[in-house]
C-alpha cells in the first residue's frame, strides 16, 4: 500500500497538472475569465485534494482487506475514477452554484462537464503515476510473471 508521503505527492501532482489544464480549457468552454475559472479551479482543487487523500486511502484499504493487494484492473480503475468524481460532484455543487450565482441545475451541468474531463484525466494520470511510481510488491509480481 502507498505511504502517506507518496499519497501527498500523488495528490499535489494530480491537482497541479489538473489546474494547468482546467483553467484555460474551462475558461474557453464556459466563457469565463481566467480569474473566475481560477477561483473555481483552485477552490475545487483544495476540496479535491482532501477528498483525493481520504477516498484513495479508503479505497486502497478496502482493496487490501477484500483482495489482499492494491493492484487495479482496467475495470476497477474506471470504477475508481467514476466513483471519485461522483463524490466530488456532490461536494462541489453548492459552492459553485453560490459563487457563480446560478441555479443548482446550471451548476450541475457545468460540474458534469468538468467531472467528465476529470474522469478521463484521473484515469490517465493514475495509470501514468502507477507506472512512474510503482509499488515494490507490484515490481516483484511483474518480475515473477515474466
């Protein structure tokens, strides 16, 4: 299982790269200025960082308990990303609606678009992260399978 230090590195890298992508892209898609999209992006990143740590720790503990390891299949990676984003959607919806002065339905549509981006991004990021920073037991299992 990943260490606290590794989880912190994961969360920070995920959010920094995500912000570098979502602020300009979100501004273009939603017609918002960089400052407005930046407030939404940074506020969302702070909430997502806390959620990321708690969610991934809980998910890995559950996997460790039920499967005896934390290796994720393709299907489990997809479920992991979708469930993470669904939880974050619930967390972020009220503050985004309030900040933009829009209805919950309008904020929901915007949040869904952002969540769709982040589902794909989370999948790609986590796949890359696991390849760049594999756990020792994954290396041993891969070597044994070769």
